């Protein structure tokens, strides 16, 4: 999708950003292990988290994820999607890499999922989402995703 959308959207970011996202995507594909896959939500961003009236089985935290786009994938995928957003925070941060790497570390510590895999999925999703938004009618928001990805890419 990244390879298709990049030219379709008029090359809205540096090619190095696309190359980094594709490198991470290839790494995630090479690490694919069907036996380790889980059913992922597919789009676990904050707008898809709703409070329940009272904690219950399946919603012990008092919240549920809604509007799934479920599919089998690496358990790190949904965690990467969860850190792909937050463009304002990333763009305003003095240390954007430390900020997002910190989120990945906390998610890794809480779940036992590989921190680097969370980071890579988050980066791929930030770039692909930015391109997708530009292509599908939200160019300002899409460019914010790409600007945040560029800040993160600058630090390697």
C-alpha cells in the first residue's frame, strides 16, 4: 500500500521516510510466524475505545474496543497501531524519539511483546496512515502523520 500510495499522493514526504517504512514492513513480514499470530483488532486508536457502564468479563478495565477490522497478525501489530497516533505530542516534543520509544517500552513491559516490533509496526502504520489520509480526503491530517514520522526518522 505504501508503494502504491506514495506516487498517487504526489510524493508528499522524503523518499527516505518511505524507505524506512518499507524496511520495517519487510522486517515484520520476515518475522511472520503463523503459530504466534493472534486475532488483532486492526484499528485500536483512542476513538475506538469506549467506556462501559461497569467493568465486566472482557472489559475488566471498564473499557472496550469497538469497530474492529479483525485479522490474524503478529501480536505487536495492535500495539504499534496504538502508538502511531498522537501527532500533536510527537510534533511538539523536545525528544520525539524518546517519547514514542518510551511508549513502546511501556507496552512491551506490560505485555511481553517485543519493543522493537511495536516500534516498527507503529512507524509503518504512521506512514501508511498518513498516505492513506492524503489519498482519501484528509490531507492536513495525513501530512501531520508524515511530519511526525519524519521527526521520528530523523533520530533513527
